[in-house]
C-alpha cells in the first residue's frame, strides 16, 4: 500500500521543507553556518549539506532544532499513548 496517498507531502518534500525552514531561521538570526555550528554542535559542512540536499542524521537534526526550532515539538511527534480501555484508565488513576 502506498502511504503517500494519505499524505499532503511526500517524505522528500517534508525533508526539503524542514531544511528550508531551519535555513530561514538561521538567517533571520543573522547566523553564519559557522555560528550555527557553534550554537548547535553540528559541523558547518553538515549544515551546508542539510541546507542544500536535506540530508542529515536524526541526531544532528535534533541538535539544530535546539537553537533554531522547537525540540519539544520534535519530541511530541510520538506522544505516550493514553489508556485504551476503562480498566487501563482506572488503573492509571489508582496508581497516582
């Protein structure tokens, strides 16, 4: 099954969009890639590659999110599931 039928953008489009957004935020702060490297701990050549190709490791992407994005939003992509049944809800309430 092709899951792209349910997405508004392809994974590649999202990847390119994220690279563009982080580049815009870096530039809005008037940071060079070197300054971004110092702020994030991601090497400047890796930032250049990400901004031009969208390619970056997840860890380094998250490191860039700290000064230029919102790391909490990245973490919130996979929230802890809530109780699925009444028994689970009651068990959660009883243990609190």
